[in-house]
C-alpha cells in the first residue's frame, strides 16, 4: 500500500535539482572574474520533470505526476550577454538563481515533512 509514494520521490527529485542548481550558481559566482568563463545552468524543475516523465498524463496544467528516475539534467551554457573579457556571469542573476534554488530546496523539505506527517497520522502515530 505504501511502497510507491510518488510525493516522496518528487520531493527528493526537487531537493536534488535545487542542490545542483545551487552548486552551479556557486561555481558561476566563483568564476565571475575568470576571462572566457561561460555561466552554467540547468532547466527549471518543471521542464526537467516533463522531459523525464513524458509517458505520464497530467489531469491539470500544473499537475506534476511524480518521477520514475532521479535523472538530473546536464548543465548547459547559459545564453546571455558576454563581457568584453568573454565572461558571461552576472552576479545579480546568480543571486536570483541562488535564492530560487534555496526556495526550491525549502519547498521540497516542506512537502516531504508534510507528507510524512500525513502518513504518520494515517497510521495513528
């Protein structure tokens, strides 16, 4: 009955995605002054989820459906303006990305915690 709970898989995938996005943002900030460095990024979690689970059917536009695997997307070069030294890192943009990643991680933990509390309540504990 409780062996395949997609809400926990989805929360874990969101946490991993947010962690990778935070790590890439930190790497980009660390290389902000490196000539020729190109900023890296990954697609939003929603786009990643849609690509990894195309066989599932959504009943609503915002329905996420869960995941079948923990496949994280490969980092790609961010297409943005380039400084004269060839660097494409924007500190302001990276700060926004870092905050979004932090919020995603917090959201994943909240979903996990709430789902665990619902499960415990349903078991009478």
